């Protein structure tokens, strides 16, 4: 589904991502882990062609990420997701559906289902300017689900959510995973990642430290957090 | 999920941009103030004008005032268009619209084209409505119908396209306010240069030059070359007002400003698409 081939990204003298290669197979729930500034968001941006790699190549379903067609089956939730304050959550979802060429009736049906799924019934018509950070995050997740994507790329999906919201998001992602959706997760919540994901990669200072099944990374008696700290602190 | 077609994607982004602009309070206030000012001009049509002790025909007054108003509206809307355009990319970046749109199967060129069309249509309608108020006032109060006034307004939209493309391009290269000031500077130089040229070609100026014995220079100097290749924004407005009948249509001389400004739109447009293609999103 996703393939990174010796990808490097430099900003001037700073190497944000250093010859990283890995693959994520279809139906896999994958977590990209690393401390702040490790290069996780840069990798996500390169997957969406928001920024181009200095060297190497990326592809999704065999299509280079530079081709907009590869984004036809992607749902994306940005870190610190924002919604234009003049729009309501409902309008925002409809707008996302329109951009995917859905008919009005299909878009309305799908957005209605998504509003229920993200638990925002009754608040969908309020202006986004009145939403809390958690509500915006939920609508962001909803927008990523518009068009029934095959791949979800989520950059800190639980950012700003309360513990109940975090749990609900995990349950939602688990149900999506059961439906066969590929999930690419970028998160700091290692306990949630451990519960949800099948595989993980840990990067630090742009370099890939490990990429394996979580069961292989986390040995007996350890937690993912223990392994993460050990690897990152060297 | 299928790939959205190019034209509908551009049209949708343009429509979203159009409604986003219309929802801005600053836009509504600007429009209300401009419409009120233009409406107040109707007082000029009812004045009792006398030149050398003789009453001037109302039709002459209407045409003269309407023409002046036409140029003022054209120039004013260009400034407002520059103000609207300068914050388009920044606002889209800040409110997440850019990353939302570009995470869908939409190419960057489609996004930029949609933005250009959206802002251009908003500005075009802004100017057309203001010109329409003048048209209505003259039509209703003086029974002097000038449909060519509205046609001239549409022709002037070429200038608005230039302003949109130039400001969007410059806003990617420099701070928004500097981009606005640069395009404003281009417009001011164009208006001043064309104004000086019009005065120097007037009968009075020609007579004064003949009296002083100064022969008009016909050789091509560097500043003349700059003058001819500089964006002919006032030239477009003057050519458009030739439809109003006060000035004769001068063949290529009247068409040249349109060709000039459209060429600038093309060159700046290509540079804008190329520059935005290299931008980091999000």
C-alpha cells in the first residue's frame, strides 16, 4: 500500500528525514513513532505531496505520491486540524465530499453517517468558531472518512481529545481496521498505539531505528514506551 | 473512489472561494461603503451646469460624469481586489483549507486556478454591480440608457484578472502587504504614465510645444520602451470607455492595452503555477 524508498528530506543544512525506507501493506495498522522533531510529520507531508523529498521516492498503491491520483483513496487528518471558522462542521464535511466528486444526495447521506460515527449529532450545524479543539479534531477525523478511503493517514488523531474522546477514537479506528482499512498513524500516545497497531516504526533525528511488528518490538515484560525510550535515548 | 474531473474541481474550488469571500465582514462593509458612495454620485446629474453663461445639455453632463465615475470605480475596485487577493493563500494555510483540499485528488494547478477564478469573479461582480448602479441611476433619472457602460465594465475585468494573478504570485514571494503595495505601485505608475502621455498628446500641449519651438521626439528612448511594455491598466479602461462614444476606437491602439495586460496575466499566471508547485503545504 505505502512504499518509501531511501527517502531523504533536507531543509538547508538540516536533514529532517535521512534515507528512510519501509513499506506498509494493505489492511495493516501502522504507527510511526518518534520524539518531537524526529521527522514524522515530514514523512506524512511527503506522502501527501505537501513537500517533495530531496532524494528517494514514495508511492501509494504503486502510484508515485507526486501524482494526485494516488490521493483518490486517502483520508487525511492533519496535526492541529483546523476548520474555517465561518463554516459549520456539516458544511465542512459536505465541502470535503464535493471535492471528491460525490453527488449531493450521496454526500448528505455519507456526512449524516459520519456525524453519527464521530458522535457530533446536534452540534454539526454550529459554526466551527464555537467548537472546542476536541470537536474540531472529531470533525477532522470525520472529514478524513468522507469518500470511504482505503487508507487513513492520521497525524496525532487524539490531540486535544479528553480520555473519553481518546477511547472513542481508538474504538472507531479499531472498527475501521476490522473493515480492512489501512491505517497510518502518527502518535505520541504509545499505550494507545500498542493497543491498536500491528506494526510500528520508530524514527529519531530523521533516521529509522526500527520497523517491525509491535509484538516483535516489545519483548516480554517491556512496554512499547520502555522500548521507545531505550531506542531514542540510545 | 474516482478521480474528480479537472474542470469541476476548479469550479468547486472557485465556488468555495467565492462564498468564503462573500462571508467576510470586511468585504460586506467595503461593498456597502462603495455602493453608497457611487449612489451619492447621482446628485451630480441633477446640477444646473453653465459654461460661458450657457446651460450645458444634461446628456453631455451625464456622459462626462459617468465616464469619470467609470474610471474611479475601475481603479477603486482594482485596489479592493488587491486587498482581497493578498490574504487568500495565507488564510487558506491558517484555516486548514489548503491542506484539506490538497489532501484530496486535486492537483495544485487546479487549486490555484480555482482560487484565481473565485477571486476574479468576486471582484468582477463587485465592479459590475457598482457600474450597474451608475447605469441604473442614469437610466432611471435621466432616461439616458447606456448599455455599452456595462459592456465596458466587463472589458475592464481584464485589469482585475491581472491584479489577482500578480498579487497571488507576489504573496508567495514576499509578505502580503508588500505584495499589495507592489501591485498598487504598478497600477499608480501605469495611471500616472498614461495620464502624462494623454496630456502630452492633447491639443493644448501640442500647441504649447509648437509655440516654444520644441520639436516632439519621435525616436525610441529607453523610458518610452518601458512605457509601452509597462502594464497598461489605465489604457484598458480608456479603451473600454471608447465604447461610451466619447473617444473614437483607434484600431490596434485601442486593442494594444488588452493584449499587453493579457500577456502579463499569462506570464504571471505561469510563474504563479510554477511557484506554487514548489510550495510546502501545511
